[in-house]
C-alpha cells in the first residue's frame, strides 16, 4: 500500500501506510545541514520518549518503531473521530471529563503537551486519545501547565464556540493535578498579559 499523506505541517508530514502512522520530520533548507540533522534527531527522539512514557498512563498511540536515521516515528493508527470535527456531535460533557482527567495525569508526570487543541485529540472506543507531542516537553513550572490549559481554552473558543464555556468548565472541574489551584489561577494572568500585548 502506497503511503497516503494525511497531514502536512511546518515540522512534519504525517503518512498513513498499512494501518500505521508514519510521522516524518522534514528537513529545513534554511538551517545549516549539521544543525538541521541534530535538531530533527533530538525532536524525534524526545517525542517518542514522551509517548512511550505515557503508554500506560493515558490513551496515546503505541509506538511501533523509532527510525532515527530517517527522523521518523512509526506508530499505531487510532481510527476514531477527531474531536475538532466531532465534539458537538458527541457527548461533549463526558468527553470534557476525560480530557480533564487525562490532563491531570499528564501534568502530574510534568509533561507539557505544547499544542493542546481538539485537533490533537481522537475519540475511539469511548476513550479520548491525545496525539501529536511534537511540541511536548518536560516542565514542573505552573506557568507551562497553565499555558497548556490556556491554549485548550482558546482552541475551544475558536472551534467550538457554542459549547466552549461549558466544556472548559467541565475540564477544569476534572483537572486535579498537584498545585491545580495555582495552575488554574495562572490562566487569568496569562490572558491579561496577552490582552495587554495586543493593545
């Protein structure tokens, strides 16, 4: 079966082949070749490490192979519904509860997703899978965890405005990592700062 491109981003191309997902980090012509190779290596390894660490903690795709030479991660294809397209048609309240619980477990591992939107969540077999940890990193900082939540809030408002407010409230009610109160409080600080910058 010929690989089929299912997504093309600035950092990587995602292929579907033989019911597997291949994430290929692309070369950047504006970077010095040695630096380009080093960066692609580092980011590919880092993403695979994060997904592997989360295997038994939250629903994420299983990694089949890390192809360092070609800067590729080959992983399980999750054949569900992308939440960016289906959230309103599903039981959004139950899904929001799951997102809050998944995020609790994620942040308790000091892992930041970095691009937490409904485009990076798939609903399959009544489970919410988190995908695409390309911008993921480790951090204990309250600020970084609050930015994850702030991004999610923005994504809900942009893509799911009719249910955004209620959905985010449900997520926060189920979000209970260590220091959750401080993390949630920090969201409004981030929002004020961004509004100030926008003026």
